[in-house]
C-alpha cells in the first residue's frame, strides 16, 4: 500500500513538473510596443485607468504605434419589483482597442465584461459597490488587453 502511494506521488510530481504550466496573468516585463500617440474616446476615467494598467512605453518619435481606446459603460436595471423599484442591476463595460501603424490598423479588438448585482437600500453603499464593480471589470479587461497586445 505504501509503495503504491509512493509510486503515485512520484508519477504525480513528474507530471506536474513537466507539464509546461505558465501562469496566464503573469507580469509581462518588457513589451515591444511603443506608443507615440494615444487617442481616447468615451469614458475618460476608464480609458486613463486602462492605459495606466496595460503599462505601455510612450515615445516621442513618429516610429511608434498609435493607440485608440473607445470605452463605454452602461448600467441597466434588469429586474423590478411589483411597485416598479429596481431590484437588480447589470453593469457592462466595453472597450474597443485599435493599434495603428502608418495609418493602417495592425490590431483591433473589442473587450466586454458585465456583472449583475442586487440593489441596495442605502444609495451611498450602492454607489460604493458600483465603483468596486467598475474597478474589478476594468482590471479584468486590462489583463485581457495586455495579453492581446503582447
């Protein structure tokens, strides 16, 4: 019984060490993409936060890429009670990323994340919770953008 467990443990360790696992959300140390011009449209707070989180190098020369970010945030009521009061909300954040070099689009993609949550009776707490939801959605989208650009 003990020998069988030892063999299983050894096989398990060999498989784990040789599987080539690499974390998906690893920190990218260096990016080959240098941004010479950035254009934001939509929600400027979201755009600035995304640009800060993807951590691209900015350069003054004309040899770099142009980055266009178009963001949109929608808070929709998705359920109401009998008296017409909202009971559930859905926050959706959509970012369209465009990477342009020499007036030609090199990469373009749309990223969208949403989150459903219940209404709170305290409006101050609801606003704080919506801000936390926005932050989490922005963090998730920025990781996806970072992976897309690298």
